[in-house]
């Protein structure tokens, strides 16, 4: 059984789940996504979790309307300066979670771009923030990616993150949000993934 998690139902409005696929609408943001998915994974067993939705791409990483697979998702848990938080000895922050490498490779073979993602709790709206996040190696920005991959990782379930690109990250007035094009990109890559995985 495959579980597809999305922040809003509209992002997967095109999708009619086959018998071996369930959908979970988590709500927007990392806390809602982590809480909803953790509860669901504690109640039922799945072979695969798919984090799916639209996202913004940093300049040069992808185009509006593209479908991309996220190999690794970052989450900022340090100081504003970029320095790490000082924690008691033996404790550490978890700031990255990964998609299942075999599924990433399969989608790349099918012609989809592979990018790193960064999870934010507020949408980037300035060029300065966009440059700072892109400098960390991020290609796309979402609000739930890390939460979904990390919750699946803790539960011991394979996971992969798919995104349809709806805008270019930067100055909000110039970034232009194209929801429908992002959804079409997501539809293409999700359809390819389900065809590749079969009745998992």
C-alpha cells in the first residue's frame, strides 16, 4: 500500500487513487505535516510514503511547470548566522532527510530532474533570503518536505518527495505563482512514479 501525503487537497485534485493507494491531506506547514503523517503511520502500515505537492524553484534549478524529484530535504535548525546551536553533549539536531535513492534514480532515468529541497515555515519573499537558501544547495522550497521524509524515516517506511514547480523563489511581486502549471508538473511525475512502482 502506498500513502500519498499532500498539504492541500487542491494540489492533487487531478488524482483518483487506485486501490493500492491512499491519500492524506496533512495541512500546511512542517508541524501539521509531521503530526498528521506520524499519526497515520502509527495506525497503519505502508510500503511507501510519497510527499507530493507544488513548490517554488530557485533560479536556474527548474522551470515553472516542471515535475522534479527531491533527493534530500534540508531544514534550518541553527542560529540565524548559520552557526549550529550549542546543545548538551551527545545531542544533535537533525537537519536533513532523504528520499529513497532507488526511486530517485528511477525517476531520473525517466527524464525528471533531481534537486535538493529546503523546508521553510514562511514563503521566501526577498532576493536576499533566496540567495541565502540557494547557497546551501537548495533547488526547491516547500513547507512540508522535511517533515514528511523525516516522519517516514522515523517510522521505518521508504519515502520519496515529488514537486511540481509553481513559481521561481525570490521577490514575491516578481515570482509569479502559477498553481495550475505546478499541478500539471506534479501530475506528470506522480503518474510516472506510480507506473514505475506498480502495486507496491
